[in-house]
């Protein structure tokens, strides 16, 4: 609970990724945390960790964020905010309202993370 606690936990679990990171959030949210994510993504790229990013919101902003983080980004219409690490851990936000205190749930569950990642990939394919 709380934006800084969640961000610190998120940074830690993403940096510990070994194979893959899936990011689904809004372009605006990622833009606000560009510095954090750019550094983290650069570390992951050097370690050959696959990074899949899907952002909702304004298409021009999605393109701008893609250039800033130097990654291919998929535009999606799904308004969700979650991060899946190595299909073993998932952190997802339970509220999208920005003026409320952030609340997220972190699960260390292969079963749930794999199922959620599969559903996300199907949704991403349907968007194309």
C-alpha cells in the first residue's frame, strides 16, 4: 500500500527478472516513471531478459514513451496496470483512480502468473 512502497517493491522484483518481464499500464503512468523504468529496462536488456510492454492511452504518447525507453511498445485499449516477472510473480494494482492511495497485490504464484500472462497475450493478439 502506498505509491513509494509499491514502486520500490516493483523495482526490486523487476530487477530480479531472469527471463521475461511483461508490463501493462497506461502511457501516462510509464511516462511519469520513465527514469526508473529506463534504467531498469537497460539493465534487463543487457542481461538478455525479454521485455514486453503494452500501454493504453493516447497513441502519440505511447510512441513517445516507446522512444524514451528504447523499446517496442504495443498500444492496447485495455485499462489495466500489472507487471509479470518470469511468469512466476505478478504485481497488479487494484484501483486505477490516481487521487486515491495506490493499492497493489503481489503474488508469487507460477500458476496464476502463467495463466494471467496467457490471457494477456491473447488480448494483445486480439488488439492487433
